[in-house]
């Protein structure tokens, strides 16, 4: 992968720029117990990489952490700023983090690690972490064991992250300890508009030409109309969490 050293130059994730509002409206947050496991209970200096509209950022702030959000897309940072007044949000990327050496106790990333150029990003993350500092990664994955979620995935596909997707590139650097894992379950309640925003905010839908996108959204709308209750639909998720610590010497 070719990495642009200018954090304002857009990369392969730029489809999200056009759907930042849908991302904010439709994407779920993260369960508090998962965020505690990832970042710890004691207030810390946290850098949230690929922060997007701040879905994880706001949970970190709620737990008392001192958070700096780093996000390459202007449109995403604008949504974050509107939702989280006073949170420091910087233009940057995992490959070019605009912060000094050893300035963070924890670096987090939600739904974004798979977009990183790991060979460049992981040494950069190690640079900004203090000795013994933590790298914490998280994904919300739709739980297809739930029958309704299985129907949704038949229409739009599903993506999951495996331990090897995380552990292999991290272990390869020699800069971090063994990766620990944990899973948490939760539900998201969405109305019709929220569900369509959720689907539109997924990269595989956002990057489709309009003529190909509309049939996908129409199929999801029909599923909602056929199955929703008076409160909407409940989406079942598994929150997949990974954490490791920077080695004191490499």
C-alpha cells in the first residue's frame, strides 16, 4: 500500500467522507464495559486514531480520559466537533500522528486498524506511546447468530475480524507484548432512517455508484418494513476487543 505522508491527502477510506452524517446517525457506540477493558479505569492520556465522528471518543471522554482524536477526513472531524465540544481533534492518520514522542498512555482505534499501513503505522503508534503504554483496538461485528441480523447480512454481506488480523502485524514489529482479547455483546435500537444510515455508512455500500447503491438500500428498507416492531429493530452485535502493551525496550 502506498502511504501519503500528507494526512490531508485522502486514502482508500475516503468513501466515508460522503457519508459522514449517515455514519454519525446510524453507527452504534461501544458498551461501557468494553471501553473500560480497552482503556482502563484510571484517567489517562488517550489518542483515538481514525476517530471518525467520535463514536469511541465520546465513550472514552465519559470515563474521564483526556482524549485527543486524530482523523484524516475533514467531514468526519466536523461531525466529531459538533458532537463533542471541547475535545481536541487533529488532522492526521495512523501513519502520521501529529503528536510528540511518548505523549500517550493509550492509543485506541475503533473500526479502523484494518485500513492502516501496519508497517508504517505500528512503529508510529509505538513512538507516541510511553513505555508500557497500551494499544487498544475494537470492532463492532454484527452477530449473525441472531436471525434478524442473519437476514440483514444476506442482503449486505458481513465482515468480521480475526485474531490473526490483529496479532500477526503487531507481533511482527517486535515492539509490543502478547495481544489479549475479549468480547462483549450489546444491542442497538434503530428506526427505519437509522437502519438505512447504518447501511449507507458501511464502506462497501458508500463506495458503490448511486445506481448500484439504491437497490441495496431498497432491499434493506423492505426488510425493515416487513419485520420492524413499534420501536424499530434491534441489532445484535459482538464487540471484539484487542489490547497489548508497548515493550519497555526494543
